[in-house]
């Protein structure tokens, strides 16, 4: 997605990302926090990065090819 002056970096909303929605967050310079206009999530940069790392476990094997299905 293109970044239209929302903030310093293009962060995904962790709450929406858990529901497979790719929503960019906006940055409030006065409060120094990121917010989502879809689900009303609000958090600092550290909070957003921490929660996005927790969500990425879903996609850790996305590019791995499984050829055997006998996981015994």
C-alpha cells in the first residue's frame, strides 16, 4: 500500500492484522502514538511492533514447501 503521509513508517494495525485485514495506521504527532480508523486501536510504536511480531507466527512457514505429511 502507498503511504500517504500517515507517519514515519507504514505500520499495520495489529488488531485488524489478526483478522487478516491489511489496514495501515495513522500517526498522531501531538500524542506520539499510532491509531487505526477502522477498529479504534491506539498504541505507541513499541506496542505496535511488539503485537505485530506476535501475529507473524501465522505466516512463518508461508514459503516452506511441505512434501511429507506423516509428522510422527
